[in-house]
C-alpha cells in the first residue's frame, strides 16, 4: 500500500510494504518486503533496505545507507553521510552507514557517516553515535557509550 500523498519513484519495493503519507522515495532506492515506511520519510537513491524494517516518522535516509533485515529506526533519527558538508560542494563519494540485522535505534538519535552498527545492537533514544557499535550491545548517551551486553531475549 502506497498512500496517494506520497511520491514513490522506485519500482524496487517488496510485497506487503506500506508507505504512509507524505513520503518521498527516489527511483533507485531498494526496499524489501513487509516494511513499514511511516509518515514524512525521505529515501534517497543509493539506499538499500532489507525485509521487515520499520522506519518511523521524520527520518531521512541518505545515499550510502544500508539497512539489513528486522531493523527498527525510531522517529526523527538523523543520519549523516558527509564528514565536511558545505553548501554546493559535494564529496566524490558519500560516507556509508551500515545497520546490521535486528538493530533498534531509539528516537532522536544521530548516526554519523561511516558507522557500522552490529547485529542485534540497540541504541538508546537521543544518542549520538560517533563510532562503530559491536554486535549485541546497548549504547546510550552523547556521545553514545557502552552500557551492557544484550542477550538474545532482550
């Protein structure tokens, strides 16, 4: 289901994916099956999203972002892809961000370019992630710091 107020240029959207109101998805974006793209989300061209991913309202996914299966991205999470942004000056290549499977990112977090967030990791709401996060760890704060290991049933 694609809401009529959204502009979806991509033909690469999996079955049972829902795109809610006022979203923009550019033509080369790839979105998997059974995803939920909430109100007011922007997805740029060089973005790949796996299956069973939830992207909550107010999120922008910029070129170079890779999101694996079963990921939750909370409302107003901010991603960056340019270490030294300047108006009308573009890098030869944007920084990538990789979000591994089963990750949860809390509302209002900021994820800097070049980051990898490991399998089953969790980022607490409002955190600023400035370095790679290992598998199965909870990180929180500004800058985000290790809190504890996560067990499979957490």
